[in-house]
C-alpha cells in the first residue's frame, strides 16, 4: 500500500494560496487497484476518474465503492467548472453497458450504487431510457442493492422523469450546482428554474406516493457567490421538496476552467449545514471535500426500497412548480 499527501485545487498568481484543510492523505491499498482493474475490464467510465474527484482513493480503497458514469465520456455541454470532456458523443448508446454496470456492482459487493452521466442532448430522451435500463439491470442482478441516480435535466423533455422514476431508484438526485446568478457563467445550456422544477416534480411524486424514494441535490461554493445567495438557494431547494443536500468546495480542474473565487472555511461549511437542517432538510453533508456521492451509502441509509414493500418517508413540503 502506498501513501502520500496531496494538496488539492490550483493556486493562481496573486490569489490567496490553497488552505491547509485541502490537504488529504492518499492511501492506495490493493482494493483500490482491484476496483480500477474491474472498471477497465468492463470498459466502464466513472465520474471518480473523469471529474478528478478528490475522494477517489478513499471511496475505491476504503469503501470499495464507485460512482459509475454512463452514456459515454463526452458531454454535449461545456460547464465552466467541470473536468469531463465536452464535444460530440458517438451516436446512440452502448447496449451492453447496463449489464456491465450491474456486473461491476455485483462483483464489488456494493450495497449502494451511484449512477450518473454526461449530458446527452443529442438523444431524444436525454438518456432517460438508458438510465432506467441500468437501474433495472442492477436491481435484477443484485436485488438488495440501493440505487442512487444523479441525472441531467433532460432539457425538460416530457416523460423523461417518468422513465427514470418508473425504474424505481431508491434515490433520485439532480445537482443545482450553484446560485442563479452564476448559471450563465458556470452552467451555460442549463437553467436554474428548469433544474429546480425537475427536483420539485420528483418530490411531488414522492409526496403523492407515486415514487417511493428520496430526492437529493448538491451545490458548490467558492465560484463567486455570496452567502446571502447561498441561503436563498437553499430556501429554493427546500421549497421544492428536496430532502438531502450536499455542499462542497469548488476546485478548479485546469487553467481552462473557472478560477476559485474564495476558499470556504470548515467553520463556514458547518454554518451552511446548520442552516440547511434548520430550514428542514433531512440530511446535509457540508465540507470542503464533499461531493455529490461522498458517503452516499451513509446519508441515504434511511431510504426504504419499494421492492421491500414500504414507501419512503416524505419530509418535505409539496413543490410549487
């Protein structure tokens, strides 16, 4: 097993240096290399690798978990914060991918699998049908595994959400990413209102009993937003009925991406978490290294699978969208 210290994030000349709390101790035990080999053998993509997640060694090495990225490795959008390659994807989808992902989940012995994707605006349904096939393949092969999906907004395509929720994932997640003012710069091609409406519709179906899972989202801080804007965004998200929230530090992947405007302290992250819980979120993970799927197996533990015959516990107000 190898071990080394790494300081995350880039420093920009004339800007505040990277803080000490962004140092992590990397462990690369045998289990990490076993997961890496399996992902390669099955020709799978993981957001852990593509998005350069700082927690990859912990998740793959200590927990033996991974977030699988389906629908290829080329994204049709060009977000200012994201390290995933943008461009024109190969046409269509990989018909073998659902079973390959399900095989990986089974071999790794996961109890909670996270499935995300690139944006596929070239597909009529935005990839919703493929998401459903992956969920169904995992449930069929490993009935005891809870599946969390982190989806695109599907461009608001009618019936896309129906297809995904119809496959009954235990957790439906779509990231808001940032505050409304930052969307033009950070998420061109996306709309704050559209993302909020997607989450609100999933929450409405949960509250009406049509969807028995939980609803989740995540945001980054440090892009240039104010605390007041963050607080208002939390209110918006909670008002849409979201139960679970993640808040993490934005880290600039390369010089071509948006610069870090500020390093948020661990104390401020704790304050964000306290605010989120105060306004009614069931759970909030908030910290410099928190990412959408970080410790997902822990903070969705109360999720009850519909396949086990019990509905989820709606903790949120019905959405107004």
